[in-house]
C-alpha cells in the first residue's frame, strides 16, 4: 500500500467513523475497488487509524473529556465500553473471517438502511437531552447496543445512537454519547491491534508495532491518523447538523443505495 492509497483509506475512515454508515464497510469496499492488497498490515491500518478519528472527538469536546471533576462521565463510559471489550475478544476470529467477505457486509448496509428509515418514528418523545442525565443502567444498555456493530456493515455509530434513542435520549444527545463512547472503544481496539494481537505478516507472526517498523509502514500509519483526525473533525460537525435537522432518513437511503450497488458489484462483476 502506497501513500496515496493510505490517504484515501484515511479520508474514508474520517468521513464515515461517526456517521451511521459503517466505516469498516466503506474501507473494505474502497480497498477492493481501489486494488489495495488486503495483507495483515492493511487490516491493522484500517483498524488503528480509528485512533486519529477518535482524537477528533476529544478535540471538539475537550471541555467534557478534561473536566476531571465530572467523575460520573468517565465511569459511565467505562461501564458502557465493557460489553464491547468482552464480546470483541471472544468473537475476534469470527469477526475477522467476515471481514474477508464483502457480500454479507453489503447486505448489512441495506438492512441497516431500512431500519434507519423508521428509527425516528419508532423512538418518539425523548426526555434526555444531556449526557449528565444518562443513568449508569442506560449507559450499560447503550454499550450492549454498540456490540451489534461487531457484524461488519452494521455501523458502531448507528448501533450506539439507536441504543441511545431507545433509552430516551434525543437524536443529538444520542449522537454525542455515541461519539464519547467511541473514544474508549476505539482506543481499546487500537491498543489491542498494535500491542496485543499477533498478525501473520510476510509469513512471520508479529505484533502490530513490529509491522510498523517495516519499510514505510510507520510513515503511512502516522499520516493516516493525521488525515483521519482532520476529516473526522469536519464530518462530526456536518453530521450533527444534518441529524438535528433531517433525522436518520438521509443516512438510511444512502446505506440502501450504496449497499445495493456494492451487492451487485461483488456478486456479478467481481
């Protein structure tokens, strides 16, 4: 993977990480359509540049993340992230196996799109408009909703936002709690992929950080995270505006159209 391809993937990650459209699906499809060889470094790169994207949340909501007097904020996030940490470790191998098959991912894009068309009508009369009013029980339930995104194509953002709305959060509050929850979730995934998980790279079992020391991999990793950060800052501001004004329907139709196009492509022309 060269620098241009790494930047393209990073742009896709930054654009889609916090939108309810599945960043994983978009990166996989981009890699396939762009002819990027799916080796172990590319797989790790697609996961680890999410770190740059989550830094965008910390940057935009820095007052929230660095208000150390609000201990409940950190405790809620710690509780909400537990289901994903536990189930993610248990189903790691199965998740990776699905990542190699684009057809079920395209199907999940379509299914998720249909669901988003009706979400605004399904969860009416929200009563929580601020993170401070989210109970610990609700935080944990949202954390379990987030686990639905372990099926690639579902979208971590969509699952956790829907979970928030099911717990009576407004669209904006649910989206922001989803952003906050992404920070410990994606940080854990990044640390796992770089320092704990073993990758069979060039015929040798290596940790992620060992792959980064090969060739230009470290440069690609650093540039990818910077690009993902900058693009994610823009995407978050854009998403909040569209979500507040139009709800989930635009994203639902987008997922359906993209899912159908990709399903046709991977079943008929690939």
